[in-house]
C-alpha cells in the first residue's frame, strides 16, 4: 500500500512529477488567498481491485461554479476537469483510498489583491487518505468563539482559500482546548457548520440541518446524506438551528468529503444522547460507506469505477 504522496501531479497544463510542481514565493495567491479549491475522494475496493471515484461530476461542476462566484475565468470546463482527474488517477495507479485536491489560483506575482480580469492557474494532486477524522470513536466538539464568515463577506458556496483562515482559527481553538473540532455560529447566534464540515442533528425520527441560507458550504456529502434520508423515508428539515437545540439532540453527526460521516459524542463536554452512535447516524454511515465502495448497488450514478493496472 502506498503511504507517500503520489508521484504525478497536474501543473501548468501538464502532467509532471510532483516535485516539479512548484510556485514562487511571490505568487499572488500565496500572499492574499486569491484562490479556491476542491476535494474529491476515491475509494479502493479490495474485493474487485477497483477504485470508485465519488460524485466526480458534482465536484467538477462545483469547482467551475466557484470560479463564477468569484468572477474569474477558469481555463478548463467541468468536462475537462473530469478528464484530467481520471488521467491523473490512472497515472498514479493507487491501491488505497485517495483524496484529490484540485486547486485554482492567481499565479501571477503582481502586488495587491485583485480578481479583476483574472484567468486562474490550475493544479491537481492526490494523496493516500483513509480517515481524516475518526468515524467510529465519537467526536468531541466545542462551540467556537469565532463567528462564521458571512456569505455577504466571502461567498460560502465557493471554497475560497482566503476564507479558511476563519476555519483555521476555530480549529486551533478546538485543538488547544483538547477537542476534535469546532462549531461555528452565525452572527445571529444560530448554528452554521463545523470548521470544514456540515452538521446534522437528529431529534426523534427527524434529521435537521442548517439551511443553505445559514452561511454554509453547499456540501456534496451533505446533499448525498439528505438523499439517503429521503430514500429511507426519514424526514429532513433544512432550517435555522438555534445553538440551544444542539444539546437537546438525540444524535449529532458531521459530514464532508474529508470527514465523511462522523458521529459526535459531546459538545462543550455535554454528552449527546446516550453517548454512543445513534441508530439513524449508524444506518446512514453504513449505507454511505457501502455505496462509495461499490458494495451497495444503490446510487451507482454517484460512482465512477476505475479498473487499475496491477
């Protein structure tokens, strides 16, 4: 199993060895965060020796839409990105789960933050990745003192790099306090999301999650979990979620490309529910992992299967 970063990357319109994909310290994006990124998972199935890329079309579309939200030009279409991603995976020929990071950035060395009349440079790399956050032990969360950056300041549906200093501050607060992750509130005190995850709560037989109006990322895993709930006849309520409702929840879980579906044990040291993974979270988590690995035939449209050379 490969444990080091994979050999090849895509950089400056070419597939190159990873060590050759380098930028100047004067790069505008490095100075000002004038960039945006994506994250895509692909899951290795040991039984059929295939790799399943999860919702690649949705990720490519969101990446292109991020450029539109920021008012910049991306030199590739969603279809182009799809082809680049598949080719890079085949070149690196993984035998483990992987994470792919597409990255668009202002590659010039001009002084000053300005996105006007800008065509972004594009790069892509991939790394082996199993769990970004533990999905079985139960996470400890803290409600952060930092507020979520509002959509009126930085468009939250674009994964704009500069906005993630907000996430970094909240994550630092959590780590310094001995927690696994932070929850960010909106300026009005209602729940927005984690530092890099969407949040769901369960009350009775209903799943509740902050609406898209609550300064959240329009998560692709979030969308998938909502669909799985609907498939199982579980009511999903997308709405405003007051902070106090968190501690009244029977179950809480986080979703995202990185964290996947991870259940929450406690918030601000208050135990959620019975202190173990709840039945709805457990059912959704199992269904999700079976689908992404090609074990469950449902939602085959979410998977792109690659038979790699061994």
